[in-house]
C-alpha cells in the first residue's frame, strides 16, 4: 500500500495521539472491573509467587489460562529486571494494552480505505486522478481517527480484560479481510492465513465474539474463493489447537474452559445470577453515548450499507445477539464501536467523494461539516463517560493505592479491607504474603490483622477502642494501624 507522504504523516500523528490519549486515560484512573484483577492478573500472580486469591471460576475451570498466562509472562520478564511490586506491574500492563490498542487506528485506516474505494467505485461518477486517491485516503484517516480517539475506545484501551485483546484481534482480522477480499486468490491466500489466526485467537480469548469470526470465511466461500477460505480455516486451527492443548495441560481435558464457559453462560443461563438488564439495555447505552448523533450515523449507514456492510453488519449482529442475553455489561459490547465507526467513516468519505464528482461540490466544505459532526460525537461520548454513575466496583483507585502503601510496611502481618473480598486489588497490589480479608468483627479483634483500610465515612471511634490509630489516608479511604501511638 503506497501512500502519499502527507497521508503517512497524518496517520502517524493519529496513531500517536491515540496512544497518548490512552496513556493519559490511565492517569485519570479509568474504572476497573474486579475481573481485571481476579480473572486475569491475580491468577498469574498466584502462579508465579505462590499466593493470591482465586475467584470461584478457577475452581471449576471456567476460565482459560491464555490471557493470565500472557500477563504472567510479562510479570516474569519484568521480575527478571527487578520489577516485582504489583502496583508497577499493573501500571505496565495498563500501558501495554493502551499502546497495543492504539494500533487499531492503523487497522481502521486500512479498512476505511478499502471500503471507501469500494463505495466510490460503485457510483456513476467518481473523482479522477489525485482527487480520487485523496478521497480514499480521507476515508482511511477518518476511520483511523475514530479508532484512535473515540472516548469509549480510549477509556477501555488500558484495561486488562479479555474484551480488549479480543477487540484488537478482530479489528485487525477484519481490516486484512476487507483489504484482501477483492484481490486474486494468489494475493489473498496469505492474508487469509493471517485473518484466520487473528479472528480465531480473538474468539478463543473471548468466546461471545466467536460468531463474528465466521463472517469473513463465509464471504470468501460464497464468492467461490475456495483457496482463500481454506487458508482462513488452516490459520484458525493454530489458536484453536493451542487453546485446546493449554486447557488439556491446565484443566486435564482439551477445551475444558470453553466447554465450561458455554455450559454455564448459555446452556444453563447462569450468567443471569450476576445481574440482569432489559433487552434494550445495550441500545439505550449506545444512544446515551451518541445522543442525537446516532440518527446522523443511522442515516449515513443506511445510505451506504451495501458498500460498508463488511463492518456495519457484524457490528449490528453483535449488538443484536448480545442483547438476547440477560446479563449485560458495557464492556461486552466494546467491539461494536470500532466496527460501527469505521463503517460510518467509509460511508461518509465515499458519499463526499461522489457528491464532489457528481455535483461539483467543494469537498473541503463537506469535510468541514463532517469534522464538526465528528467532534460533536466525540464530545457527546466523552460527556457520557464523565456522567457514568459510580458503581460499587468502579473508581476504586483509592483502595488500590492504600493496598500498595500498606504492602510496603515492613511490620504488616495482616490486612482487613472494608468491602467485599473481590472488590480490591488482591494480593498482587499488596505484594506481600500475609492474611487479607474483609473487615468484620471476627477478624478486627484478631491481633494478626494489624492494618485496616476503611472508608473515610466510617467512624474512627471503633478502631480507636481496639487500639488502632490513623496512619495514612487518600481521598475516600483511611488506613489504620494497630498499636500505633
């Protein structure tokens, strides 16, 4: 793909801005789901250091060791370099996913260009010469900007959840698919192998995204691209075989975690025990994120759907089938956003190019209007994030900071935290093998527990009567130590 120097500079700037935005997001402490620690960090910590709190899923093999193993490999490598404190490991892994997720801007650019080219080619009139290539590049850059800077994607980028790597892998897999889907077999077979590996790995990491992995090979198959379809299948076998072998080694039978996950969530339907939402909850969430701009995007997609269906249809399919599940969380739907926004970007760029060719309208005027609408959409989404109510498991960096501080006390023998046991940073953040539990009467009187992390609103009188004194605080939480004068 040969690009004009100006386009290369623009893409480089967009990727850099996306990376910086995600790193800044870490400084603003994005809400962390307890699964970030207890499903994907704490297991790796316990495996490496021999102590940690394991969630119930790990007693029945409901989770795969793929992502915890990946995180654990980084922890081990950093340990060789002398970095072993959990707070620093967490910061590194957040920065790692922030930077890796920023590469979706490049994938969005590739897909945006491919769909914009198809959109322009389908029209009766099209720009000529340099204007034609400029229009295609504009579609790619707009898609790249959406993947890099849309606040929801910036917000989720640094998280250590399965949704993030699965999203990255699917976006790259789809980008290579749309870029290669119209090429001759001899050129697309190699891409097919990569597409199969990327989508298969993304599906293995997050099973609910798996139906979307079927769309590219079905498309190639229906168009008679049998060699490329075979290449996709062969590429897909590699992550599947690896995941099956890993389950065999860790749980005692191939694909144990996948079978257990599907049985628990979809056969038994027990995910509903962890919370239920109405069928239109995701639709309402999308509307809240986009405000009145949702109608604009709907009109744009409706007009260009036939040309951008490769990304628009999977986005809508994901929204539809996840809405059938009783247990809903916003993170489950995160892949929806890069798919939708890239399709919208290509449709906008293609429409502007056709208007320029058919009616002689100045493209700069239309692009100015589009830029204002995009900026408005980003502001609307950012404000929606800021308005999110604090739930009982989010925005708990004060607890994590307190745990990290207590973990550095040489006299620590036991720690109590005022909250449920799975709503903190686990043993990884204390980085010390001492008893750790919820604050309760049967524990607070035990002299083994000499530190307490309590809410700022909790009366200190009870702690004082038991010989505790306040030794440290952070907004929202106070640390008490037993026997401190």
